[in-house]
C-alpha cells in the first residue's frame, strides 16, 4: 500500500466530489443493520471513492458513515474517514461510548494497521442524520440533496386528527 502524508489524506477527504452511482431510495436490511452505499468521483475525475452508510436495526444510535478511497493503481482501498455513533464500551477503545470520528493517519498506514484505527470524540453530530450531513460537508460532496433526504420529517407522537 502506498504511503500517504497527512496533507494527501486531508486533500482526498476534502476534494470536491460528485455522486456517480447514487444510493438506494431506502436503506436495505443486511444482517442486523440497515445499509446503503454510493460511489463518488472527484470533480477533476482523478479519484474514485465509495461511501458506506450503516445503522443498527435495533439501536439507531449505533451507526457509521464512511469514505473509502480506491486508488486506481492499487487494488487495496483506504478508509479515509468514518463518522460513528456510540457502540458500547471497550477497554482498548474508550471513545466507542461517545460519538466519534476516525480519520486515516500516515502512522497507521506505515505500521500496517487499519488506516482509520484512531478516533476522536466529537460533538459535531448526535444522530445518524446529523452525522450524514456533517460527513457530506466534510467530504465536499456536491448536490447530495438530489440523492438523499437530508431533511427527514420527524413523526409527531400524538394523533392530530379531529375527534
């Protein structure tokens, strides 16, 4: 796997991207998760990316939205960014109990670890929908509203019909 500098990683995350294969209209079940995906390309046509979107069917606060870079000259992909919800305590990963962001690092790539192994706690989002909006902005995805419902309606918990 090619080595990347911090600047190269940030440039890949933030370069302008367009959706070339949109997501399905609704997330589909996959094991215990709801799942959706889409394919992106940098506006200059030089880079290809995949987006993965997952939400646990039983615990909606357990989610991930991630960006994979697919280098054209290397069969391996690199997960550049993952926005996660809390998904339980773990002795080695205490950040898992809070909303957190994983970003690829040159040190992890060089060491042969998952590039995005390290994470930091965030207050940028508290729900899947907020995380998706943050992700699309951070990854500079253009015209996402043509493919995704970025303003979902919240159902009211009471009956509004006249009696």
